[in-house]
C-alpha cells in the first residue's frame, strides 16, 4: 500500500548494480529492493516501508517460532526451489547485516561479527541496539526494546556498499595478540 493504493509487484528480470529490480503492475515503474524505492517510471522516488527480515536456517527459525506454517514446494511449476540459479555467477557472496535508523546506516560484515564479542551493543542514530550473530548458522539479527527505531536486513556485503556508500562499516576490535 502506497498512499492508500494497493500495488502488485513482480520480478522484472532486470538488474541494477547487480541487484534484481521489481516492477509494479499498475504503473510499470521499476523498484530497487535494496533501496526500497522506485528508480524509474511514474513512481520514481516513491518509497516502500522497509521491514526487518531474518536470514536463518529452517531449524533455528522453527525452534524460535514453532507455530510457523510454510508454503508447499509443490507449486504446479517445474522449478527446483532447492537450486540457486545464480550459484555459478562470479560474485562475492560475503554477507552483512545492514541496520538503518534516523537517516544513519551501519553495515556489519559477517566476517567482522565473527570476531566480535556477542552480543554486540551498538548505537545507531539515537537507538541503542543489540546485534546477535551466530557463527554456526551464519545468521545475524537485531534484538531488544529499541528494534522499532531501526530497520535491518541481511544482504551481500558488496551490494550494500554499492547501494549505501555513505554507510559506516563496522570493524571488530582485534583482541590483543590477534593477527591483523
């Protein structure tokens, strides 16, 4: 819903900075998923509310949300949903957590989070947040009372740097005697 009107989105098949663009069927405007806004067409500049997401394993999710229901993989289409169609692309797939609030954006590379003491308490804009990273499942999330003040999601590190060049990139404090 944008300004009281419902829009329906589909994949355009186009890329912008290596990232998929969607289009709305009502105006054919193209939308960037990482910017959460229309980048061409009549809706250019219009923004979608960014919702927090968690990229985790099914086992970890089910343990925390036992009442979750899942759509069946049998869809009537001849698609292998277990196969990543982009796996052969020569892309750096290093992942990172983006946290945004009050016009301030921080990027937390998983490679740095794996070296940080957990949980990690940070200030993003005026919000004190807690970041939890699980190196075993390679998942990161924001927890605590102030999560409503920020938006967060996981994406590829290089994509986040391309879309948000002004973002502060987190570097873990190195332990005494650790190699740099």
